[in-house]
C-alpha cells in the first residue's frame, strides 16, 4: 500500500464529522485565542534576495576531499528507497522510520538540487600542490562526515534531509573533502598534519549519512574559494549524483573567502569570514586582527563594501611568508543553527506530518507544518529526546542520551487541525485495562473475536464490556475502528464519571479571585487604577466552553496592604460593601454569600466597585504588605464555595509586615560562585511550601503579577505559584507609559487562556521502561501522580524514563499520558495522549533519531533544578561532561575510524555544542553583574515549564535583518547567526528570545530608513526609551510592525520592545544575546566551546 495514502475509507478526522454522534468537538474557552497560534514561525525561506551565493567559476582548482570515508555502494544496499522514494510521508515498510534520506552534500553555491533529478558532473581539476597538507586543529578539527559503522537498518531515512550530508562523505563542494586550508602565505604545514586521512571518493548526495566532522575545511568552507562541482564515477543505483552545489542561505556574503585552518592552541575569537555585512571598521579588537602582509587570517574573497583585494583565484601554496600565527577555526565552517532550521523547513515544511508510523522523528519546532493524527499524539502535545530508544539499560548508560518526553497536554492547536474528540461512554466510563488501568487506545490488541483485549502496556487480558463489544474484520481490527477516536487516534478525551471526581461528586464551575495590592507603591505608580479599568472590560472575556453563551466562572475581589479588604458584590446591592480583616494571623473569609458572583448578574455592582477602589486608597500612606494571608484568604474562599479556581495576585513589595509568611531581605551577591549560592534559589521559609500543598488539595491555582522596585524574593514568593501550576509575571521598575501594554497583554491572555483545574496527570509506559523523574510547575505527593491545581495551554511537564527491563525491537515502547481535569465549565474530563517509539540494539539507530531541541529543553530543566542543591559550577561541569559522553560514545561506536584530531558529530546532534553553550551562558548558570537574584529565580521558574519551541528561541534567540525584509511579502526575512560579526553598521536588526524584542540600529543606517521607521530625521534623534514603534504610513514601517505583531502572537508572553542604538549603553544588554560570541561574564564563544568539547571528548576516548 502506498505510504501517503489513507488506508481507510472512514472519514478523516480533519473536520467535524457527520458520523460522530456523541463526540462533541470542544473548543476551549470559546474561540481559539487570536494570540495563540501554534509555533507559526514565519518562513525564513531560502536565501535573502540579493544574497545568492555565486556559482563556482570553472577556473578555481580545488583539492579533492581528504577527509572522511565516503559511503561505498556496499552500504547502500541497506536502503530500500531510491533517492526520491521517501520524503515526508510514511514509509511503505513498517521498518523503523528514520529521517528520509535526502541529504545532499553541503555546498555553498547554487540552489538545492531537486530531489529526483540526476545532474551532470565535471571532473576534478588537478589538486593544488598543498592538498595533502591538512592541518589538524588540536590535531585538526574536521567537520566532515563519516559513515556509521553499524549498517543502517532497512527503511533508512535520516529525517529532515539537510543540505549537509550526515554520515559518510564530508562537507565540501563536491562531496567530501578537507580542502586545503592554507592561506596564501602560510608556508609549509606543521609536520603532524596529514595523519591517516585517506583521499576519499566524494560521496553522492542522497546517501544515508549521519555524521558531521569538523575540521580544517570541511563544512564546505561556506566562505571559501568556490570550487567546481565535480563528481567522479557514475551515480550508484537509486541515487542521484550531487549536482550543482546546494545553497546555503544563511551565508549572505558575496564570493566567499576560504576558511581559516584549525591547528595550534584554542582558536581565539573568530577573525573573519563574515556572512553578510562587513565587519565593523572600528579599531581592531583582540581577535579581529586585520590582515598584515597576508600573514594573518584567511584569504578573504571580495565582501560587500570591500574592495576586492584578491582578484581571481586565491593562489594556494605560493611564496612562503612569515611563520603562521595560531590558526583559528572559521565560524562559517562549524554547524550553523540557521542552516539546520532552513533545511528542515525546506525539506519538511510542505508535507503534512502523518502520525501513523511508530517512531517517526517530527519536523523541528521551528518548521511550520500540519499534523494528521493517525494513531500517535501530535508533536504539539509530546516531543521526545529520541524516537528510537535503546533496548537495554546498559546501552542507555553507555550512550548517556537521556530518555525524556516533553508533554504539553492542553497545547493549543492551529486552526486547521482538529481538537481532540470528546468521547462519552455513559455511566460505565472509559474502558481500561484491569491490571495497569491504562485507557483504551489504538495499540490495544483485540482477541477471541473481539470479546477480550490484551493490554499493550502490561499484556494483561481484560473482558470487553458488553456495551463496548464489536466484531473484528479479517485483519483483527474492530469494524468500528474508524468510528471510535480511542481506537484510531493518538489524542482524544473521555467524559469522566463521578468516580473520577473528588468526594464522588461532580465539581462546581471554577472561580477567579482578583487580589490587588493597594499599598503606597501600587497606588502611586498608577497600577491600581490601571488594573481596575482593565478588569471592567476583561471580565467579559472569561474562558467558556465552546457553545456556551457566557462563562460559568464566578469572580470575587480582594484588596490588601497590611490588612485585607473583602467586597460583597451581590447583585441585589445598590453599592458594593467592604469588610476588613485585620487579624491576618488567623485568616478567615468574612462573607460567603455575595463574595463569588456571576459577572453578568452583578455587573453594575462590580463596575461601581472598580471605580471606587482607586479613589478609596488614593491617599494611602501604607507602604508595608502581607502576602501569605492573601493566598490563605483566596484558598479559604474557594474551600467555602466548594470549587476549584485561580487567584490573580498583583503584588509590589517584599512582605515585611507582621503576618504568617513574613520575609526578610536576604539578597546577597557575595554568595555568587560560592557553595552557598544555592540558598538564593531556595525559599527562605517552609511556610509557602506547606501553603502550596493545601492549595493543590483544593484546586487553588495562583497566578502572580509582580511589580518590584527592589528585591522581592521571587524564589520564596514564587513557590506557591510554581507548585500549583500557576504563572508568574514580573515587571521590574514598572512605569505606566513604558510597561502598560506588556502588562495588559499578559493579563488579558492569562485570564482568557484555556485552563484545566484540579488536574492529575499520570504517564504509563509499556513493560521495560518507567517514568522516574518529572520537571515542571506542579506538586507530587507520591512517585507517580503529577498534581496541579491548574494546568494551562502553555505549560509543559517533562518526564524522564529509565529502563527496568529489556525492550524488544519488535514491540517497541509505548507511552500513555492521561490527564484528569475539570474544564472551565466544571466538566470532569480525561485527556489521553498516546505515543509509540522504536527500540534499537544498535547505538547508530539511537543517534539517528534524536531531537536536539528536546534534548536541550530537558538538559536545561535538569540543570536549573540542580542549582537548588549543588554549586552552580558543579551543575555546569556535569552538563559539559554528559554531553561530552554522549558525543564520545557516538564517536567511538558509530563513526568510522579516523584521526583523533577530527571532531565528529552525529547529524541530528550537530547543534548540541552550540545550544549547550547557550544554556551554560544563561543568567541562571552564569550571571553577569547586572542580573539580580530575583531575575535568576524568575528565569529558573519560567524555563522549568517551557515547551521546546520556547526554550529553542530563549537559548538561541532569533536575529532578523529588518532592512532585508521584502515589504511586499508576508514572509519574514531569513534569520542570521547570533554573532556581532554578522551585523552591519548600515542595517537594522530585530532579535527576539520570547521575553524581549530588541531592535538594533546601526550607526550608518540610511536616513530614509530611519525616517520611515522612527519618524525622525537622523540616528541621533532616535529615542532609546521608545517601547513601541510609531505607526507611520509607509511600506517599511508597516512591514516591521507586522513582523513584531507576528512574533508577539507566536509567544506565550508579550515581549518587551527595546530600541538599541549601536554604541549606546543599551548595546551591552543586546550583546548578551549574541550567544555565539564570547560573553562579558566569561562565557565561551561558540568556536572556543566547540574546541573545548573536542578536548573533553578526546580525553574520554583516550
């Protein structure tokens, strides 16, 4: 049967089905929020106009490859697919699906070769004299590629085909190839150079490959003298030869300069080889040496705005010059995140991702793709660190690859994907396994004509209840297979029966309580008035079930400073009534009737109250606040009303007033880098941990909006928010004019988003592995149940699995995540997500099916939890060590033998070093002097519940050249790498990381652009205090504002807009996010860190 065809004749689940009686299609909270599409990253498609790489001229002679073994036809016997056979669909065989084998050699140059066309080839010109003189960086870091020693399994495909060949073959224009890295006048190579690097045959594109070597040339010198694409020999059966070189759109330079070589000590900061804009021409800084007599740096091809100093072909191996300085690794020759993201977009963005096959690696989070559920949960709900897990615990320990899933049970889907169907089995409830209690799912096996089923998790056989019985067809499937979501889909919901409810009674609809700090700071800053004004309109947008006229959620109001004020807003009153509780040591709620009300019934009283609050406290002199009693009051109110709910607390200062939960200022920068640093992340009292436990038991979720002007102790105040599954928002030095938009947008989104209350999640696994560790915002009273007073559509729970037995390749491994929760209308539901993974006995299969973005998400959360109990240095060293072990194991067991001087990275983990370095340099693990203790505690909590798309952009921000944006198209300009040397003084750039958007303006930007974007006539007149872009009627202004709006909509928080002028004081902050560069706090540059990782790997191997 053809892989992409649907095999069934039943209706697809893509749209509401006529034949689905009994499955309502829920729409949570009314319409999907406009502010919450899926990760709709603008297409960074293709090279930026005007940035096509030149096609290599015929004249440049270039060395044939000398690195890496190329795949011989022997290896190719394992792939049943020809070059064009598998793209994005599902393979015809049920063999483990890895990534489709459409990689092409990584070539700077023309457009990508269409997959199935055979191209012509030319012969190599004679190699230049210095070909074999390959230098070894630390005995030569080669980025080339090697074949995996384990034969690839049938059905090979190595996921999103990249333009960089994964194993075997190395990067170069025509296939493999360390080509000569010598600059014209470097003299003879060091003696250690040509250790055992055989001249290899260039590989053909489209080979299954999965490694990347980093070395003196390799990743084709994307800035390197162009080489003629040549290809000895006919293509192998079923393969196309590498034709014209594929493009590498993130290198936006004109004719590229050749790469620098690698040898000698650690390379310092990268020297040149700019991608696009020329380097700043300020006085050379260290590591930016200008070339003197050709003795420094590499030969540079003509760059934009540079005179072509080297017309024609660089003259390799000519006159000997002065002795070479230590050579540096060319930043363009090491794996580029931008390139990997681009390649995945172009290879996997066009086809839907159909989930019918076990163990498929989904497209990257940065790729915009459509999901068709055919039995496994969408990657929007679950992503794994690896989709092919080792069969034994020994193999897992050897590889050190953590086996984890990042689960987002209530994730928002894009409009063109169907929400999970709601299945109602009546009073009997969902069908479950008798022994392990797993829920009915597509992997259960019906036997004995359909009368019993065998559990896919524990193998126990269970009777099918009479009302659920159905006959089987000739293949053993039930005949109603396609009519029942729980038999044919990976994700669905069951209506829960009363047995799934607290105290065996159905829940009441939840309540929202707004608790406003009315101390001096809050009133003086205008915050109290702003909140009251906003709530008047916001209360019309409370979440509601899809078809409901109005929200079932009731609301209540409290204000507080040193004492608490409760308000009776009963609809029968003419005016609201205030009741003051000054005995904060023994908190109680002074009224029951009239505290929690329906918005529409009590509207006039509520509006009157919100008008009066700012006036009532306008002249307050009270500066002290309490905090513990505020949460206790909300909790008591929900207990009295016998419902779950959410507290929205707006708080400004450290609670120092006499009351339970009183705190002292314990901020101490001197503890940084000492063994006591961990105390800064721990709560200073156990009061809040105990309070959190009571809140979870009641289903009381706490969302906290903080407006501090000084230390507030986020590590302690945030504990209740964190353990109840709530969200925390922080607006330091809040000012109405600059922060109002951000706060109001966050508040609107927070009030409106879909939330499940009183939630319990359990993850079941098939025999052989079990869930052992959990990360996220929740509370656990036992080892299996994740309890959350509230779980919203943005929160993830990360689960780590360990082996407790052997797995088999045949049966694979299964996960089932079951979430029991109360909907915003008070309906008790179960949401089920199922996922099947492959299992392997060969390490090569594990390394071929990993997902680096998910791996980094897990490692960051693991490290951020580690700082609670260990010194930060210990945590950092453990991270580096684990990643070195992952890569060393690959090198030792999967890569073909080659010189120790080569750094060989698995294809799907080639970005592990750059992303890991970003985690190590983050504010939690390596704070700069300007980062406050509260900032670190805040970031630590945020990251712990982030999904994979959020951690991806948080650790490696997105940098867009706005001046390259096409004002006539909807697409985003192609992103560039996060390094200062990619910035040009004549351009404007946008950098976003999910919390902030920076607009960086170069000093030489044309006056017309400044006028169009900022409405002022010169660079000096641009105000750095702008927090929104002026609305101007011209195409450039409209385009930039639409880009900013598009990015805001993709993120779960409203990002703060910061204008940065080049050479202004804010530029230091901006540079902190250029994560490929050395950081001011001592964090390594990407180039240096790669060398460091290489050294660590070599130590492990020796």
